[in-house]
């Protein structure tokens, strides 16, 4: 909003975090600049001795779209490129194959 203030006449932020800037608010025809950004991220929660990385969600990300998505893991030594994945179906334990995958989180 600080960046937009010199270019707009008035502004507001609604309960959902949408920022709105308005030019000529009392005119019959107005110009509205609207933007909304969600906080979508995952936090590394645990790393196994084998190098598997467990994460927890932050924000409104739907865990069902995560598999096969490319991600950047930000570390003290730079970015590590990675991909979300599930264990291969043929390596699943007996009885797990028929159940849908569910997100497990721990806090």
C-alpha cells in the first residue's frame, strides 16, 4: 500500500487481506486497483537419516495438489530444488494401497 499511496486517492484492506486502492472515489466512474496475496508455504518439520524431508503446511495450500510440484527449499547455504512426492504404490505396506492418501501433520 505504501508504494500505491502516491497514485491513489483512498484505500482499504478488507477482512480477507485484499488491498484496494481507489482513484476518484466520488466520481461516477472510478479506477480500482485490487490485489490479494495468500501466505502459501510449507515448513520443513523433520529430516530423516535417509534424507527424506517431512513438511507441514502454512496458509491455504491444498495438500492434494502437492505431489509432483517443484519446490525451492530455502537453506542457510542457498536454495535446494526439490519435488513433492508420495512413496511408490508398489512399496506401500499391505492394506495401504486401497486407502486414499492423506496428509499427516505434527505440531
